[in-house]
C-alpha cells in the first residue's frame, strides 16, 4: 500500500463517494467483493473543482485500491447524463524529505496462462467457461499456430471486458489443420453444355430443367450417397431446393417450403435431407423453420417452427445430421434490451387506442395494413417496428381522442406480467408531460385509464430522449398506461 494524500481527476460527477479496499493483501482489488470496499467518512474527504477535480484527504490513506462511486453525472451545462466517465486521474503521496523514486513499470505478466499441446500446424480455438458451463470468454478463435505447446494468456476478464467474479473456471481448446476448398464441378449456368439432356429452363417446379431461385444465389449444400443437394433461400420463381447427381446434373426440385422460403442451411442423413430457413414474408416473418425432405418420395414435413420470445431466442448458424439425429448450432442474437413478455401476452381487444382487425386482401400479393399488429410492434413486443415504406404500417400511435388535456395509450395483457423497467423515448421541448403507470393488482379489468385510483405511477419517470422508467418494486400488472398531460398535474386544472 502507498499512503495517498490527494487525487486529481477529469470526470463528469456532480457527487461521489470514495471507497478504500480493505480485503486480503494476497488478492487484487480488481476481484474484490462489495463487502471488501469500505466508504471513507465524509469529513475525511474534501473536493473542489479547478481545472479538474482536486480531492484532498484529511489523513494519509494507506490502501491497495481506491474506488469512486457515483450515480449523479452531468454535462458541462448541468444536464443529467446516463454514463459516468473518468477521462484522467492522478494520485499523490507526500514524499517529505525523501527523494523522488524512479518510475516503476506495471506488471506485464498475465494473471493466468493456459498451456495446451498442439499436435500439428493449423488453427487453435481456446474458450473459458464458468463452473456451470456458461461461456465467459472466447480467448482465441481460429488462431494460426505451429505444432508444440502453445501458451494463451488470460487477463481474468470476460468478453465484455469486465473482471470475472471469484470462482472456478474451466478452459477448453480445439485445434485442427484448417478447412480447405477443393473444386469439384460447376453446376450453373452451363446446363446445356454440361448436361444437354436437361433443359436450361424450368419444365415444372419438380422437374429437372432450369436451376434454382430468382431472388437468391445458391447458399447451402450437402451430400448423401450418390446425391448432392443444393439450396437457395429466397425463391419467388424457380426452386429453392434441387437434388443433383455427383456430376452436378439436376434430377428434381422443390419450389419452396413456405412463402419466399427455400433452403438456407442443409444437412443429410441417408434419404432424409434437413433444410433450414427464417421466414421473411406474411405471417411467416420471424419464424425459424427446419423441414425434412424425404428424398425417395420428394415430400417434405415441417419438423421445427419457432420464433424468438422473451424466454428463448432463435438463431441457427449451423446444422448437421447423422445416426438418426439432427444437430443444430444456435447463436441467438444477444440484445441488451430484453422484453419482459411477447406479443402472445397482449390482450389487443382491451388496448387503447382500439384499432380495427386486418381486412382480407383485395388482390394477390397486396400488403394489407394491420394496425393491431403495428400497435404491438411499436411497443417492440414483436418483430421489427412498422413503417418501412409509405403506407406500410403505423409509424406512431394515436392517443385516445377528444378535446381533453389528458390523453392515454394503454397496453393490456391477458395475464399479469412482471415488469421491472421500461425504455421510453420522451419528447423534448413539448407543452405536455409523459407519465407511465401500472394497473394495480386489485383493480377492475378491463382497465379504465381515467380511474386514477386503479393505477400506480412508476417510481422513476423517464426524462431524457431515451431514458429508463423504473416500475414499482415487485410489479406484476395486467396493463401499462402512458399518460400525456398538457399543463399541470393538479386536480383543480382538470376541473377548469
């Protein structure tokens, strides 16, 4: 420990607390638990701003680590910010009559080194998992290595750059010579030259003529026995699945497995060929499918059909089949905003404003407006927000109509939903306020947005253009209410 008498920082704090590390001397403060940090008394710390922040300590502090804690940050104009920042920091000690010590370089050795044997030149991947098998760090990915023992340094951080908590961790390594491409044959467009017995144009969707799809090139391929199967993910005309012999001659095809859905990833196990694709059109949007094609009958069945929800995300990135089993490698998109529920939980008939049901199409391929679906999508509970083209959906939600100065938008649920917080885009510089409320557990249902006694306001309301509104503790509610109020909030104003 070095006795500190002062600190200088460039930061955006409007208030802070200074903590000192009081844990074991044998452990780095970076891995300390919350109990091993002790706040300094307020009268022991004096702070003032002058070309940065100067912090002086009433008594020298002998500690192996110090920590700033703040939940109040502002910009130079006094506006609240959402992230704390220390741009620079210096610490001072009182040398007295002692000479200035020479500069000391920090440690360069990694806290932990993994040593693994590599049998041959090639590629090496090293990962670290916690005691429950969950991935903590992808340390190396397909790194070029030579045969022998390889050393990989780990700085005790996870993939987000945060130091891991104390505990047991396990590493795994995988080495292989690497994948190599080898030319086998050309499948298209030289149909008439390579296979003159086939026509270069389609002669029926299941025939041997033509090739694949019109909206996408070949994407997936697999082989089983004396057959090679090739897929294209997006057919409108043409086919999304083709069976060929080992010379590349097309034998038969399948137009598609769903609206605009051909074969993306593929795997074969004998006469069974599995194809995967993500739905992109109509009611199939966002549904990830795996179909099984019987190569003998040329028929297919849907074996997997699922969409992302608040509990499980979809995202197949690889597929293999063998021994009567299908194996899926899933790397679902990791979103920093995770919904408390999904579209299936919404009671759309009791939401406000009330939108009409989608009408039937008047002509083939018409994109029919679906305001109820748009309502749910604008709450980010399904798919992506609407309005990608003019006339293709709502781009905002209307509040309840009428001349009243207080207007509402209400999201109702079929059953109580646990809500911790909401991310809210708050309009700035407008003559009204925005307030979030949750329906009380004992309130009547369907909810009445005008009965204030049925609702409890969020503990913290959003204020910034994109901000967090914190729900009441242990909030389980059947409805959320967004209230827009012009003027004050007092009851007298409502009567005027």
